[in-house]
């Protein structure tokens, strides 16, 4: 596998040089680099992001899903840095495009089909794409053979398999998780991996949610049973990774519940590893009364610290960011949304231009004097439809809560309206629409940021009001508050540009205690 990976990646890989030895040696940082939509980035950007993270002293990097392991293996092939890196490699979900029959084409039994999507509008079951979840010892064996990161042989690289959302298996989760843990325990014994972990949205969901994953009676029970079945005195489980932020606080409470059993309370120094769970203190939290065979230390990692979903992660709809944005207010000038008192000035101007352009005054006046041609009638009707769309968008933009939702609604509405109204559109009309949509996007960012700030300040069900200074960016405040959580070992933050890594690290350094 290593030779295959090397051959496949060497043509595009650039080794990270040992110049990293000049990096800031702050290896106790609590920031970890999260995965992102690297496939949407320009070629080479992901490598620059990873390089910057290592230069900043970050030593935990998440590979993410889909092609994430391939992308990270590409970047780290030939790594010669002094910093020892821990690579979080998710396992569980597999995309299967062979059949809609559960498990077929995968070579593994006892799978769960999470989602089935037609490919290119196909009607037959054979031409459908599946998202399939595997959770078993056999799945672990396959993962260890096929993961590109497991093929890396560079020194100073540790790969930690992270079982992703085991709760997909419902009532069978405990037995299947135990079986998977047994496979991972064998890999630890064979020194293929140093340890393993769990990454799960279910850890932060309420107990009555169908995808809730209990860290006490399921995860710890499975870890203890697997260690016992493997003849080990303690489990190789080392990390629990879960979502949490200032508007999804259940994950923080889970971290605190675990931390309530931390040996000696809050760590006195970074070297003592905040968030480490005492082996001797959790006897009562594992069902069955047996002495648990759990690790002496268990770290809690937070993901999605700046990305929230409605109703503390249980609601419908797109996620939104705990972030302020820089938006242009004048040519060559940008301002942060928390410092602005009104929407970008360009918006009222482009809105007024669009309304006046599509109000079709000339055609309406002509209609009073003569019968319009068929082409003029069609133009008048099309202009009316576009004008109504523009006015509706203007009426709702102030209530925008999610920029992703705004973009989704824009695409879902604007494109069908334009395509369904005109066979073709002239350059002048197209320019008017493009200018309007561009300024609408800037205005949406402004209102999303203001509405999210208001939500944080007011609080809500299960969320206390935040005392956020008006002159402080939301992302700074959100990370500052999370850094107060001594139950948390690492906070995983994504980045789409190298400067995002630098900016986020400045926040961590400023507010780390």
C-alpha cells in the first residue's frame, strides 16, 4: 500500500522540509487543524494550510471524510519535520455506487445504508449511490489496509483511527462497537496504531434523540468489554470527539461530566493534559459492575466550535457561523460587520437600479396607448416576475440567519425563475441582476452576523445570554469562552486559507490561560 501511495502521490507532492524546526515550539497548543472542503480549494492551497499549521506548532490534524485521507497523505508524504504529528483518520462511512442493496459491493456484511441517492436520474437500483456505514472488526481490518494514511511510513506521524458516528447502527451499536474496538485493540497490540477514538454527533445529542450515543453505558462499556476480550488491562481508547459551541452546549456538558472525574481536578499545566480521565474514577459509570479496563487518560476534542445548527443541533436547516465578516463598504475599503451600523451602502443603490430597470415603465405606458406585440407582452411578464423576486428577496434579507441557507434559497429560486422566464437574457439585464445578487450577498452576510450576535446576547433554551463586548468579533469571543473549558483537550478549527490558521492561532495564544 505504501509503495502504491508513493507512486500515486509523488508527482504532485512537495515535501515539508525540516525548516519546521524553526517554527514556534508551542506544542501544548489546544488548537487542532480541522478538515475542510479541500476538494473545492485551488490546487496547492491545502498543502499551504497544513504547512502553516505545523509552523504554528499545531500537532493534531484531522483528515476528514471522502478524499480527505488521500489529500492529507499527499501533503505529508516525505514529512521530515521535528514536530510529532497526530493524524485523526475517520472510519465508518463508505460511498457505494454498485447497488442499493445494503452491504453489496462492499465485501462486508452487517452494514447500514444511511442514504440512497439516484445517479444521473437513474431509475434502477443498480445505478444508485449509497452512503453506507460499517461497524465491525472486519470493517476495521479493511480500513487499516485501505486508508492512504496507514500507508505512510514517515517518522513522527501517528495515525489515530476515529470511528465515526457509530450510533447509525441503533440498537446494535453496543455489540458492533465492541467488535470494532476488538479489531482496533489487535491493531494496537501489533503496533500498527498507538490508540483509537470516537468522533460522534450523537455524543452531544439529548438522551431522547434517536441518534443519541451515551458515553457511559455504550462507549465506555464497549471499550471495557473489548479490552477484556482482548486480554488487556486497559483500553486503547484515547479520544472522544464531539460537536460543541456557545449555541450547542450539550457537548460542553458532556465534556464537563467526564471532567468531573479527572484525576486531581483541573490541570495545573498544559503538560498535565487537561481533559484526561482517571482510570480509577469511572467504575460506577459502566454497567455490569465489572472493574472497567479503560485508559488512564482520555481526551475530549471539540469540533464545530464556530458552526451551529438550529435547536442545539437537533433542528432542521443549514448551519450558521459564529463569525463576523469583512465586507467592502466603499471602493478599496472593508469593514467588520460588528463595527458597521447599517448594511453595505452598495446594496440600496443596486437594489434601486434593479427595481427601476425591471419595473418596465416604458412598456406599461405603451400598453396604455396601443396593443403590445407578443414579444413585448412576454418581456413585460418576465420583468414583472423578476421584479417580484427581487422585492421578495429584499423583504426577507434582514431576517437571514444562515449564509449557506441564503445561498441555497437564492440558487433554488433565482435560477429556475430566470431559466423559466426567458429563452435568453441580454447583457444589460444580466449585468443588473449580477450586481444585485452580489450586493445582496454582502448584505446577507451583514444581517446574518448581526442576527447571530443578537441570538448570542439574548440566549435561549439551554443557552445562557452572552456578555460579548460590542467591539469584539464573534469568532474571538466564541473561542475565548471555549478555551475556558478545562474539560477540553483540543478545539478543532478548520481553515480554507493559510492566513486563517495564523489568525485563529493568534486568538488561541491571546486567550489561552
